[in-house]
C-alpha cells in the first residue's frame, strides 16, 4: 500500500469517531436558547478534514496513547478551529459568503448569531478541556489548557489574524508572512500535536520531537493552502480561485511565486519527516499526514 | 460606620490590586501583532466596578482564603466580562457607540479589531485560569474551568444574549426574562462567587450557601440595572437614559413597572442576606455588596 491507502485506512475510523463525539458534545436539547445550538452545529459539524483532532489523536498514539483517551480535547481543538472560521468569515473580517461550497454561518444565520455562535463554540471548547479530566491527570489537563489558550490568543490565532488583516494590500517581508502563518494557523496545529502528546504522557524529549514536527507540518499545510488557492479548480476549493490574490492577501505564492513556494513546502516536508525519526513506526500516521499536507488537491 | 463606608474601605485596596494585576497580565511588549494588545487594554482596563473579581475574592475570603490566592482567576473573570461587552456593543448586536462615557471598542478600533480583541480577551482568560495552577491544586483549577466555561457558553452568557436579541421588540413572559438574565449576567456572577470559594477550599455546604447567595445577588444587580436604565441621569449612566426601552429590550421595568421591579430587587436582597447566615462575619463584604447592588445610583 502507498501512503494514501495507509492514511485512508487510518483516518476513516478516527474521523468517524471524532464526528460522533462532536455531534454528541453539541447535542443541546433544551428549548432555550433558540437558534444558537443549531448555528454551532452548522459551523462545527459541516464536512471538514478534522485535521486538528486527528493530529491530537495521532500524536497521542505516537507516544503509546489512544484516541479514546484524548477525545474531549481533540474535539475542543476542532471547535476552536470552527470558531475561528466563523469569525474570520464575518463581513468586517474576510467577508466570505461561501465555505466548503456552503453559505457561511453569518449568511445563514445573520451576523449577530455568527458572532455568538463563534463565542459559544470557543466557550464549549474550554468546557471540553475541563471534561478531559475524566480521562487524564488534572496536571496534564491544566498544561494543555495553557498551551491551547495561548495558541488561540494574542500569541497565536488572534494575533496572526490581526496581522493578516493589517497586511492586506501591502507588500510584506517573508519574516512578517511567517509571523502571520505561524500564529494564525501554525500555533493551533502545534497545540493539537502537543496536547495529544502531553495527555498521553509524552516525555520531554518526545514533546521536543513533536514540537519540531508540528512547526514544519504547519508550514507545509499553509504554503500548500496558498498554492491551492492559486492553482486548484473552484470545485476543489469550494470557493473562488485566486480569492486571496483578489483581496491582496499576503501569501507565500504572492511573495515567492508558485514554483518557489512549492520548494519551501517540500523543504518543510523533509524537516517534518526528519524530526520524527526518533519515534519509530508508531509515528507513521504523522508521516503520512505531512505527505498529505503537500500532495493534496484541496 | 455604615455599610457604604465599610464597603469603600474593603473595595479600595482590592480593586487597586485587581487593576494592577490586570495591567500586568495585559502588558504585551512584542512588536507584533500591532493594535490588538492596545484594543484589549482599552476594553479591559477602562474604569469599571471589577465586580466579578471582587466577588471571587470576597467569596474566597468568606471561607478563609485570600485575594492573592485567587488573583489569576479573578482577573480571568473580568476579562470574560470585558470580552462580552466588546462583542455585545458591535453593530450587528446592540450597536452601542458609548460605554462608561467613552467610545466603544469598535468605534475606536474598527469592527474587525473589536471582534478579535474580544476573542483574544476570552482566550487570555483561559490562559489565566491555567496559570491559577501556580497557587491552587490542579483539581480545583479544572473544576473552576468547567464552571466558568459553562457560565460563558450556551448555558450561560452566550445563550442569554441570544435570547435577549431574539426577544427585542416582543412582549415576553417573566419566565423568559428570567432565562435571559440568569444566563446573560447571572451565570458569570455565580461562577465568580463559586470559583473563589472552590479555589479557597470551600466545603460542599459552603458552596451551596454561596450558590444561593450568588443567584439572588445576580437578580438584585440585574433588576437594579433595568431600573437605573430608566431613572438615572445620563451622567450617572455614561450612556443615554431609557436606551433599553428605545430598543424595545425585554427588561424588568418594561414587564413589571419601576415600582414592582423595585419590590423584586428588595426580595432578592433579602434572599441573598438570608442565604449568607451560616457564614458569619467573614461574609460581611458579600453582605455589603448585595446592599450596594440595590442602593447604587449607576
């Protein structure tokens, strides 16, 4: 089997398990409040790669843990990702009307509900992190809480998004572009990998290996996203091609051109693979995932 | 001394301590991201009662703890409150241009920055809850994390705000009004009191007492807010008088009239005082606070 078949076989049961857990965690049945749970489910249960939960699970497995053991935190990471997309799509931010071929949350439910659904997903994520204590020692839960909250805030997602917005329409340095991406998307990818590892009892040396892996993986994903935004078909993207360019977004392709961006992605791929060497076969899914990061078509 | 003098003497050093801690927690000095830390500080360090941190501290003291012991969590509660105000003020929500006599965050920094500053304050709150583990056993930190995250989400602040928005312009039942307020503001007040108590090692019996107190206190505050929105001067309010009525908000005064609303506030005051009976003199600040809740002029 090539890596694609291995990865497919690996992902199918785990994505299904994450989807079941997400649906259960978001199953509110009280009559009040109206609309909010529906908007949250619309945002979080739509089709998606479940990349962050999968990374959390794969990292746990790479150090001897398993999916059941990290499921609340894995789902929390997906909810934080979903929250960030809901807010990023809003008119004052990216003003996106389509995501994965579907109307965005604010188009479907209105702006006020989209702001609140994002907030409520974010809150729910931290509720799930607290529920992780049913499976893990509380010291580890607190450690992952700090890691994930930091990755979502000023020194992570929110900070990266602010710089992304402030850089629109400007020519920026590679250094500033790297700030944007290590913060906007890289930080939560790193937190996903490390949270899984920490909850499964990774040693400091294992954590250092996975830290290096996660940084290279985040870069490989982001550069490839930028390339796909230029070169994929609208059907593959689920949104218009070249939308980043149209909006004068800072991207690797804008700064380096598609060819050189591709070289950077390959370099990140090599760095991720090399980082994993000490971990042996249990880390194979993490290896397939970084290959997927640069080989995917959407 | 009457309760006012006692409360003043109690509050002064503690509010000052909370303000110093908030400023220190929000002192970001990296060059990137731009604007975001400034917007966060604008939102969170503006003058305010610091009610939630004070409740957290007073509850800790009522069961034998102290302010130092709960400071990260006390500040986290203020950041969650600040985050909710920033988002509530946005144009698609309450569309408020003034708060405490100052331009709201979106007026000052733009809507995108206001959304992100709110998100980043929320993230920072959970970072601080994790940092609480420097002072408290991790089991207690995880317990307060669950309590606070729940109070902020669907079954708390966000859920209450959604129902508040959906009820604008409608005549609603007292029951639905109570849902709105126990969720929109009551849940975080309750979480503030209980978090302080739990971190300071309150017994289950003490927690039950403080739970009852916090529910009555939240009600006393909310009803009085509604009354002040009708009867205070614009200088006292820092915003136009009757703004809730102008916007056809569901309020206690709209539903019951000012006089009957006042009776309900007095009843909540009595319930809060009675709940505290088992706690003795250490709970005096909590007693002064509920009297303040119904006697204040802004």
